[in-house]
């Protein structure tokens, strides 16, 4: 039994459509249909009900798909175990935030000294994309900033709570009134309700937190721009285009921007999320331990992102 053909049946079961499954597999629809017909003849029972252009599993099909998934997983784990024998391998990592890039820029060189033949592939994507890629097993793990852990369908590990600050142009009138480092939610609304807000795009951790704050205050901000590019956001704040919420790991350019802690404080979580059924080999376990131990070794407070301006920010 060729595992490739098991993946054919799994694709049909997932897509419920022969054309879509064929496109995903890069095979012709006729070839895929012929293979399914031959298999059903061999088994002497249909694997799919065919109705209104949709294919749904019969009881026999459900048994076949369950067994096929197990075989595919066995093959995947076998190949990984064989690869680990000589410390070769591939780790795919998705990142949503600059803090993750900073971590990896420090961790990977040290990791590669021990495992030079292991490739670490990094994909910079948004939070919704990381969830999807983990669910589809296109990533081994994601390093993400999120409001909470509830929405992740996988194993999560909380690295730390990261404070979210309120960024204001250094020459804003309020800065001359409040030379401290904190402001309350009431003060924010009283002094910035007429300002333009530079918001992150929907789906990001910063946008979720800011929307929760606005909703709790029954406040609708004047939004001049929505972007997940933190460098662009900081530049616009520095140039008096508006105000913004910025995570502490990105709070630089303090000659031009004043950062306030909110009262009550606003936090997001820095997380590691691993895909389901990820059975780690030796290099993967070591790499994972580097990540989980990172903030046990980097505990400086207050966190000064400008100390790392030479890396990713």
C-alpha cells in the first residue's frame, strides 16, 4: 500500500469534492476518480456517498480514513526518527511578533552549534494564519502574541505576560501635563478622544486588546490607519499622525515617542503553540527547551526594547 494513495483518500474526505481534492494533490480529476473507483471495487464497498456534488464518507469510508491517518502519521514519525539518528532534520516555526524574531536571532546561532544539520524554517504570518497552519500541520510550532490561550487548538506554553503601552508623540500637549509614566483609562479618554488612533489590523493581539478596552469604555476611536507594521506605526506616532498601542518589546524611538503604562495595566501573552501529535526528536526537544527557558534567563525589568534595536524591532 503506497502512502501517497492514502493521502488521495484523505484529501477527498477533507475537501468533499473531487475537483478540489485533485487541485490540492496536483493530479487530474479523472486519475483521482479512477483510483477511487478501483479502490472501492477492490474493497467491494463504496467509501463515499455521492449526492448533490458532494462526497461524504460511508461507514466503511470512515474506517478507511481513520486507518489511513494512522498510517500517514506512522510514516511521518518514522522518517523523523530516522532523520534524528544523525541529528539532521527540519523545524518549521511560525512567528507573529517582533519579540519572537528577537528570541530566534539569539537562539538559532547557539542551537546550530550543536545541530548544524538541522534547518529551522521561519514564517512571518498573522495570528489567524498561524492557527490555520498549525491545524493543517504546516508548522511544528508557533511563537505568538495573543490576548489569551483559549482560541488555540493545540498545546500552549506561556512564556510571559508582556505589557502593552500607550504611545504618544513626544510633543503632544498631554506629555507636558503628565511627565510621569502612567495614565488611567479615564485620563486616556479625556485627553485623547479627539486624536487619531493608529490601530493594528483585526485578528492581531493588540487589536483584540484595544477593542476590548474601547468597548468597556463605550468609546469609538477615530481610526486614521490600520496596520500590523510596527515600524510604520511608530514613525506615524513620532510624526504626530496619531496615537497607538505598542507592545513593550517594540517600544523604541523614545526621543520622539512617550510611552505610558495604563492603569489598570494592559497585557498580552507571549506563547509557544505546538501542533497536535508533534512527537519531538532530540534536536526538536533541545530547540523547544531553548524557547521555553528564554525568559527565565532574560528577566530584566523594566524591559527596554531599545537595548535590542540592532536585532529585530
